C-alpha cells in the first residue's frame, strides 16, 4: 500500500430510517460509529479521518479519546456528497482515498486494507462479494478534483458511472461490505467484533 493513501469514514448522516441516531446504536458495547472507526483504525492507523456533522460534540469526544482524527463538515445536512467532498478536501495531498460508511459495522478491516493496497494510478477500486459491488471504494488522486466537487446525497456514484474504464473490481469473501444498517433489526448481534 502506498503510504500516501488516506481513509475517509463518513459518519455525518441523519439516520432518518433508523428512528434515532444509529451512530450510537450499541455494538459490542460501543456506539456503532466508534465500533466501525476502531475497525478501520486497526488497519489504517493515523491515515484515518472520520467526517462528522457540525454539531457532533459527543461523537467527536469518543473519537478523540481513541486518538482518532475527525473533522466537522459544516454542510453535512445537504447530503453524503458534501461530507465526502469535505473529507477529501481535508486530505487533499493524499495519493488516494479509501472511502467508507460508519453504518457498516460488519465490514472486515482486511477489506479496507485490500482496497487500499489495490489502489494504483488512475484506478477506482471497487470490492465485490459474490459479484455484488460493495464498500469501501478506493480512488486514485487523479479523481481528487471530482471528489472535492461532489454535492447532494449520491456520494460518488456518478463518478463511477462516468469513469467505467477506471473501475478495478476486486472479489473478496466479505459479506459485511454489502451490509449497511438502516433499521434497528439490521444491527448485528452485540457479540460480533
């Protein structure tokens, strides 16, 4: 893996379908967002940046207590694209970015590392499980300007559609890359780690 690759973990959503702030839903005795961030930190170390909402005091304190970097996105309420653009701008000098979601607590840390390792010039690395595209997605630095210009709630989907020649799929046996938590009944058992 190139040492200049940064991990951007998006944790600024509003949890509208969950019925409460899902980022604080307990998993293995910790809030889901912290649980997921710790799994990312295990493989990305200091190269991890967690993107929060402007008013996220409690979650920021939890991340700081674990020596994790975070940033407050002032326009996170306008959609995931804004949060992603903000995170990439904060790490603009990176050689590439691995972008993921804090509501995917079952994603294996090894998957994050595999995506980072597969990044190369001009590539958008997309992990798949049984042929189904999942997260996180890796972007080479050449896509930085396009990522920093994102807006709205579509994230980087349009970027993938606009650059099919850049897509570099990697098949991994990790069903966690497909499982995001939108409702309480989708939470993994509290014993999973």
